[in-house]
C-alpha cells in the first residue's frame, strides 16, 4: 500500500468515525468518550499527512510515532464504546477492524524505519 492509498484510507477512517460519533447516544459518558475518539481518529489522518511531508528521516519517524499512538488510542476508545455497550451498531465492528489493521500497518512502518535508522535490516516485523 503506497502513501497516497494510506492517506485516503486514514481519511476514510476519520470520516467513518465522525459518522459513528453522530449516531452515539446523547449521554454524558458517550459524549466524553466520543469526543476522545473523534480527536484521536482525526489525528491519525492529519498526522499521517504530516508524515508524508516530513523534511527528514528523523521528522518522518517522529511523526509516524504520533500516528501509531493516535491509532492505538482510537482503537482503545472504540473498544471502550463496544465493551461498555454505549453503541452496538454493525459499523462499530468495521471500525474496530480498520483501526486494528491501520495500527498494524503504521506500527510495521515505524519498525522498518527504526531498523533502517539503526542499520538493522531485519525483515522480522
């Protein structure tokens, strides 16, 4: 998957989370958790765009670390929504799967960059 495809995929993830957020119940806990999810998921897409514009390998790595962190946080909030039974729509399962896949992709990329920086050309991800 190339950078442009990942930009589109992370943006679609953010847009789908926005739609989920709009369907959440209007309770205090779902508003708080929903806003946390909204922030982290949109941050995945925004920060990945910044990764693609990095001016150096160090900047690329640092920004990619932020993407991994925000993606993991998004996954956490989606799990909280599911496990607390705040929302149980089918779209939640799809978002959980997508968050897991994106996290694997970005984590693997981060490991590759780190290995390349350290001179370790290991292909064991």
